[in-house]
């Protein structure tokens, strides 16, 4: 019987095998960092691979003894020159054939940030519309598609769950963000009716064209 705190032999399972006797995959962390530039479409951060020269999502292999959260931040810092983000685990992509380098699990992460919060190293990173981020290596297209689907689902439930807009904002500004996220136009009146119950009008106004100044809103808190 194994005693707590005692020096023991290397672990073996019921069949007598050690952990090292089992084949194991490499583990990578890949990040989909999404944003909506001013007046632009939904976009994603890509990094250029120094060896292959192609563009892909920022990612890295997890080092021995390293936490996933630390690995993804290291990958963003080293590959894209980005710091100060807080990516969250999105999904584990575990198809053994997904990566042409071999058996690699990807623990994908998602972060959605205002464009102003992204300061990229222009020599090795760029921001591109999601429809241009295609044919990426190592199964990154699938990761991006999953991330975009998750983001779009969030924006069907709440006005601005990821804070892409600074408060206060007009209804037109909010609608343009939703159109960018969803990739389609929205009827202004229908959108307004759907959003109003989740917003609080402020005293601030903004002139957006002919007519009376537009009301500016903030998100309603529970």
C-alpha cells in the first residue's frame, strides 16, 4: 500500500505500464483574437510563420510544467507582440489527423477585444477580415470558424457582451457592430426593438446627421 509522503517507485497502472509507455500527443495552444475595426468587418489577428512565411493564428506548444493560460499568453507575446489580453479556453480540437506536423491536440482560446486595445508588431502580425483568413496551416481554419460561431451566438443574446463599443454609444453604432459580427445587414427598427430592453438611455446626445441628435445608451446591468 502506497503511503502519503513516502518515496515510491515510478507509477505503473494495473497492466504494469508506466505513463511513458503510452503514446501521447503534443499539446498546442492557439488563439483566435477577434475585433471590429472602426467601420470595418469582423477581423482576426494573424501572425507570419518565420520558417514557412504563411499567415496563421498565433499559437505555440505547451512547455513542460507550463499552464495552458501561461502558454497562450506567451504565444501571443512572442508571436504577435501582444500583451495585456485575457483569452479564455474555447474548445479542444483533438482529431488525430488535424495537424500535418503529427498528433497534436490544440486547446483553442478566444479573446474579443476593442480594436484600440490591439497594438501589433507590424513586421510579424496583422489584422485581417475573417473571410480573408483562409487556408491556414495546422487546422486553424476550423478553430477560427468555431470562434466566430461562438462570438455570433453571444451577440444574439446581448447588446455588446465583449465590450467592443465604449459607452455611451448610439443605436446606430451598436447596430453597425452587430452587422460586422454577424456578417449581414440588420433592419434598424427591428434591431432597435430587440436591443432597447437591454439598454439604458443616457442624457448624452450625438449628432449623426440631419434631424435631432441621437440618444446614447449604456448596457443595462442586472
